C-alpha cells in the first residue's frame, strides 16, 4: 500500500504542474491581438493570487488599450504592497479616466502608506469626479493618519487659513461623502474638527452630513457630542438616527 506521504507528495507535484500550465496558458493569451482575450487573461491571473501570476501581468500596465491597463492594475497586487505601489503610481497620470480610477482603487487595496501622498494629490487635483472619489476611498482603505490633513481640507475648506493652499472647492456630494467616510475609517481624532464642521454645515447635502455623523461615532471623540446632539434633532429622520447612534457609541 502506498504511504500517505508519497501520495501527498505526488499531489503537490501535480498541483504545481497544473499551476505552471495555467500560467503558461495565460501568458500566451496575453500576446493575443484581441483586447478582450488579454483582459480575460489578466482577470484569471489576478484570481490566482500568486506573485508569479502578478509578475506575468506587469507588462500589461503599458497595454495600448485602457480597459486592459485598468484590469492589470489589480492583477499585479500579489507582488506585495511596495512593489505594487511602485508599479502603479505612474498610472495615476494616465490620460484615461477609467485607468486612473481603477489604479486609485488598486492602490487602496495595497494598504501601503507609500501611496498616501500621491492619492492625496489625485483627490485635490484630478478633474474627474470618479477619480477623486476613488482616491478618497483608497485613502480610507489605507488608514494612514497622514491622509487626514488632505481629507479634512476637502471636506471642510472653511477651516483652511485664508490665502493658504488656494484651489477649487470640492462641491460634488459623492466625493465629499467618500471623504467623510474615509475619515471615519482612519479613526483619527485630528479629523473630528472637519467632520463636525461638515455635519453642522446646513449647505451640505444630507448624505454628506449623515456620513459625517457616522464617522464621528466611529472615531468616538467626546468633543463631537454637542454637534451630534444638535443633529439628533434634525427634521431628517436618517440624519437624526445617524447622529443618535453615534452619540450612543461615544457614551459607551
């Protein structure tokens, strides 16, 4: 009777051979003239979640087709945080909005603090709403306290010293909501002032104020009690509920 050790060894060898065969197949598909086939090959490589698969996907970051470059951004993440960030940062300057957006999301998935500054610049300067929103989301995923300053300046520009850091004020509610949520994910007390200002600003859309209320609850700083108490009496039932739940979190 064959020992279990021999069986296990043969199984491992078989698995390795199958994995290498799959890598070879997808590498060949990446040479196809059909962008859809290259895109699908990258998706399969990404799903393998191995450094070897991600290494094969690296050249696709320079593919002439934007859709392929965008898919490659996530397919290379198994290289590890620092190598992934180094490979992805140039794509934040891609001429295609979709590529910049997907690259920002991919950088968030690295959770690497080395991407914070570039994402902050993207949030402040990109002309496309979807890209700015993706940058805000990514900063929340990374949870680097160094990102709080730029997030706060976007959410509550009225707190910035007059004449300093002149730039256009963010008016898109979708972006502002993402910014408020990310401040709650980072959970730094240094973000409370901007969140409180956004919550108390009647000019902000209700979605933004609700998100600010929830983030204040996530941070749990007692200095937010007064502004949350005022919001808990809001005529909007959803804002009132969000504020009340955050007050309960802080009280506990």
